[in-house]
């Protein structure tokens, strides 16, 4: 088992699980790295290398047990538990992410919402009341695992300053500025990046 | 110049441009691969390798001209022109992406919207009238470069069947199912993937 796992491998793990779920829906119980590579459009060797970081799982001549591999990856990713979430920013982007989480992500429970616009404060979104920044600042000290930032960069930066000393373990940032908080992992979601990559492909067809 | 450019490199190009813009905001006119690597948290060698795919640009002992590199990458990515966009799905996700594009992406012009819910048809969102599926199907034959799918997977799959024969060159898919259309590049945005990677990091602190 190799202990250093690169960001590229970690980013691929969710994709493995999506394909493993699809295989389970089709009642496929085991699969070789070659077959899995074909449906995922990567090489069998990449799959073996990626999974070897976590101990391998596959058996020569047998392949991977689909449900077993899915379950092991679930555990490795920490998706066999639930996480509480607080949202900073309840505009269109915030509401669409809230809706997405409630509809698609049973492991994540939204427990607090915050917005700085007076007309939003006190409103209820999918059962949770929107708090102002001051009361949210108190709320975020305990009982929130993941802070989701769906607010403009300026507000995101203000909030980032309040994170240390809280129980927050990770930040999922939809703002347009990358930011870092010591001791807390931040994943910056850049919608533009994928759109701009698409333009590259449009302009460089195979 | 190396002609094969991997997806990983293409995915990194928008990130280079974000940092180059930040440097320009700070009036920094040139930068070495070492300095750029430090602020981007990658190795100088990775930067040189990535940019060598497109001819290099840097000069030994001088580094990269910040504005010049930004402009060259803009051209390489095809972001020195504009693209028309049509949206399939005008719910919360659709509206937040529409809002995002109009507020942040001057190179992209939304020209058509579609939804299959009767209460949405005929409504105007940021100046564009929502069409039903039948009239949108006609509309999408010409004059749309990029189709944005912000609708449930079932609807996304229906629409995918109508793409061939149109002028659509790329699909930006926010649905939860990857899909492929022959001759058209599809970028699948998986919000869950980044969230699940975040959980991995939360459970494997450095």
C-alpha cells in the first residue's frame, strides 16, 4: 500500500464509484480492470495503479467484486457517515446547491443558512431559516462539518477569517476566488474552468 | 511543440489564466516558472511541461511575460471569440447558471432557453423567453454553439438524441449522467465529485 495519494487520484475516486453504481444497477457482480477501463475510457493499468494506493482489491484472473469495491471506496472516502453543512449565501447559486444536496446527497444534512441581505433573513429555504451573519457566526462554532460558500468573493473572504477555532473541517467554495484556511481543506469549484476547457475542445477537434 | 495535449493539461489551462489575471491586477509584468509554481502550488517543471505543449513562451533567465502568456492562452483556448448558448432546463440550477454566465462570462451569449414544465414556458429569464421542447428543437438547429443541460438526466438524454445535424459544437452538462454525442464534445460537470473528494480529505488530514 502506497501512502501518498495524489490529488488526481482522489479526484478520480468519485468517478470510479459512479461507474461501479451503474454496474450494480445492471446486476454485474465482477469486472476486470480491462473491462472497467473500457467503459470508463482509461487504461487498465491506470485503474490498477489508482486502486493499488488503497491496497489493490482485485484478484488476478477474477477482477474486482463490484459491490465490494464500491463499499471499500465508500469507506476510504468517508462516505459511510453523514456530514452537517452550513451555507453562506442563499441567492440563486446557494438555492440550487441546497436543492441539489437535499435531492441527491443523503449523507449531507443542511443545518444552517446565512445571507447578508435583509430581505433574505428569516426566510425559510427547504425547511431551514436563513440567519444573519452575526448569528451565523455563533452558529458555525460547533456542529458544522462542511461550510458551503455560495456568496460573492468579498463575503467569502470575510467568512474565511471566522473559520479557525470552529469545528468546520472542510469548505466547499463556489466563489470565484480560491482561498485557503489553515487546517481546513478547501475545495474550490470553478464553473468557468470546465466551460473554458470545453471551448478548447471545440477549437481543437480530434 | 507537442501535438498531443492530455485532458489533465487542458483542465489546468483555465487555472493558469486565473493566476495570470491576478498577477496583472497586481501589475506584475513577468514571472519565472519557479515563482508561478510557488503561488499555484505546483512544480516549476510541471508548468514548463504544460506550456511546452503550446510552444513554450518562456525565455531562460527572463521568465514569462504575464500579459503575453495570458493572451496566448486565451487564443489557444478559443476565448478570443464569443459563443452562443442554449439552455435546456430553467429550474434552480438552470437559473443559477444563467445568472452566473451573464454576470461573469462576457464571451458567452445566451440566446435560447427551454423547459418542459407548462408554468415555465413563455416566462422571461434575464431577457430571454423560455420555449417549449418542440419549438426549442427547431431553434437549436442553427445558431447555437454550446448547449447547456441543466435538466434531469431523462430530459438530457432525450435532447442528446436531437443534437446531431445541428450546429452545436459542445455540451456543458450539469445532469447527473455522463453522456456522449458523436462529433460533439461533452463536458460533464459533476458537483458531487468535488464534494466527495472533500470528504476524502476531511478523513485523511495531512
